């Protein structure tokens, strides 16, 4: 079975943007051109059910539940070009799992007037899979067999990565115009790594790996490295490119997604959907810093929030820290959060924090306990201390 209980289909796009779905057992392309995906992961099913009820149903996205553990997701195929494109370059194999939450954020921050099928998400796997990196631990017979099985081993590994993208996006990746550029793998001629070379992982190998489990892939296009599928990026409007080289990269780039969508007028999902031909960028000179309220249980989690605020400052002319309210569990722990803030300013901001000591102090967020949160938030929104 597919890792985590996901059974779907592999999707490819023709030159004119029409999708074809290939599945040996099930007809997963409906007569009206919609795409269907069979799901057996309860967590993904529950989240998609909630999302469809909240904001996805006006776009023709449907979920038919069959009990608690199985369901069929139906999404419309894109009938026009993308309105926005997110391109994520993943530089290390172990970081693929961080992409899913970013894709979900991409969908959630998009204007409610934009159909999800017109949001393109491209994940480019720029790493190289070495399926035999631990070959020295194999037995002699296993070593011999693995030398002739390197592509299928790499495909099975990549298949698990595709599932992690879908699972960690809580199914959001299945609602978008999603594409995965497959990585290369290291093909050895002997047990020595020096005898190998980089070879693109093929869709045929991915299809074969899916057949081994009796299931097919998520409804996401799989593009081979170096194929003409990558050329389509040149025809998309102003893609937002993200490089993922650490576990924090996808978290820290979220303000860039916010900025990309910030200039779009927030319209309801009526006839105005037809007018969404492009996503304009916001004008920093006229945008007012928003007031932000964050509830944090542990001081250790404050670091990620402060990193977001710091990165947001690089995309605007102002600072968001002075407009940030952090709600903490109880008054006795405020000193811990203050200490975490001081540590962040010393270790991350470094010279900037030292220079501010003799000049204007660096902006700081406001800390408040839950009982005082409403009053503190109202004061912050009104611009009062």
C-alpha cells in the first residue's frame, strides 16, 4: 500500500495544458474533466473535509466520504494558465518533508477569488538520491542484487517523498496545479561510489514503483529532470522562487508569500473569479503594518515567530515587532519569554542589537497573559501602548 494509506493517480499535462490521468485499474478522470483521488489517510480526509466546508467548495472541490477511513477527492482540472506560481528548489533529500506545510500556507494565504487549480506549485528536487549510500552494511548477495536495482530503489524512496509532501500539506497539494521535478540518482557500476554518475530518475521507474504496491501516485505531475516540462516556468507570471537548504527555509519564506498576495483585492468567491488574471505585488509605501497576535505555549517556539518578523522586515519599510502581541500561558513565565527574546537579539541580530543599546532600542513585542489578551490586543490595534 502507499505509505500512510494514500492511493491516487499520476498526472501529466499536454502542451495545451490539458491533463491526462494514467491508471491501469481505475478511471480516475471523470467525464467532465475533473480529477479524482482515492484517499485512505484519516488525517488528510478530516482536514480536507474541513477545508472544503470552510473555503474550497465554491471552486468545485468535493470530498465523498465512505466511512471514516476512505474518501474520494474530486478537483477540477485547470482550464486556464496559472495566476501565481511558487517554485521550491529542495537542495537536500531530508528537507522534502518541510515543503508540505509551505504549500498549505500558499493555498491558505491566496485570495479567496482565485481558484486553487490556478495556483501552480512546482517542487524541484535538485538533490541526488544515493540508494546505495549504506552499501557497506549490506551482505554480499544483497550488494550484488542492489547494483542492478538502483533506479527502482531510488524511485521507491522518491515515492515516499511525494507522499510526505501530500501528507504534510494535509491534502492541500492535491487541490493545486502541482508539479514535481524528479531528482537525479547516483548510478554506480561497482560498489565504489567513485564509479557512479548522476542519472535522471524517470517517470517509468516511478510508475513501476507504484505498481509494486498496487496503488498509483498522487494527482501531481511528475517531470523528469532536464525535460521540457521545466521550460513551462518561463511562461508563468512572476514565479516566487524559494531555495530550501535548511529546515527553517520554508518557515522563513512565508512572509514572501504574504507579500505576493497582499496587493490583491480580497473579493468574495462570486463572479469576480473570472477577473483574476494576475497577482500584483503590494506597494510597501502605502501598506500599514498589521497588528499580530500569537499564542505561544513554550519560550522555545518564540524563535520561529521572531525569525518570521525579522524576515518580514526585509520585505517592508517598517517593523512588525512593535505591532506583535505574544499571549503566554501565565504571568510567571513572562520572564522566560523575555529572556528568549533577549537571547534572539544577541545571537541572531548580533551587531545590530549591540548598536541599538547606545542608540534607539530595538523594537520589542508585547507579552500578555490570556486574561489580559483582549485588552492588550485592542490597545495594540488602536496604536496605544
